[in-house]
C-alpha cells in the first residue's frame, strides 16, 4: 500500500524529476487532461475532468499527508499530485486546443509560484490539506484568467 500511495502522490514518480518536479507534475496533469479529452465519449469529457479533479484532490489530501511523513518534509518537492489537480482545474471547461492548453500550463505555473491570495494561506494548513489547497487556488485563478483571455481574444 505504501508504494501505491507514493506512486500516486508523486504522480507516477514525476515528482522524482531532478529538475523542476512541480513543472513535471503539472505536465502530468496536462497529459491526463489530453487523454480525457481525446478518449472520452462525445459530450462526457467535462464530466470526466470534473470527476478526476474531485478524486485527485480528495485522494491527494490523504496521500500527501502520508507522503509528508514518508519524505520527512512538509510539502516535499517529490509530492506533485497537487500540481496535477491544479493543472486539471486550470483546464476545466477550457476548449480543447493546443494553444489554450499551453497557455493554461504557463499561467498555472506562474500562479503556483506566486501563490495569490489565499494560496499562501492555504499552504500553511497542516498535512495534505495545505499541500493540495494552495494548488487548487492557483488552478482556480488560472482557470478564471484563461476564461477571460478566451473571451477577450
């Protein structure tokens, strides 16, 4: 069970990337979004993305709590399931086009780094809740910005 939790919390071991593990985790979220959009039955992709966000966020809270103890560090860099959830949130209800996917990826990485309010506050919550919720906030901000950019341009 321990190996499965670590596998999940590191997003299929993307968190072990020697450089920019958070970006690698975000790329994992982008890949999941692509696969859902590409292979979901007609008209069901938004439901599949929403279900994935809920599952990954809730399971991520528990997995990240365990993984923090395993790695011995609060929000260890190996734990990237939060980036996966945040990236999926960034792309939720965004049209399935490469230019939007790339823009959402860049915007999410920026939001994840700057942690706009209340992201920094969420990060201070204990255990997996803090690990996950700051990226949920970054994903929400990214999605809102993407929706505005799509409407304007």
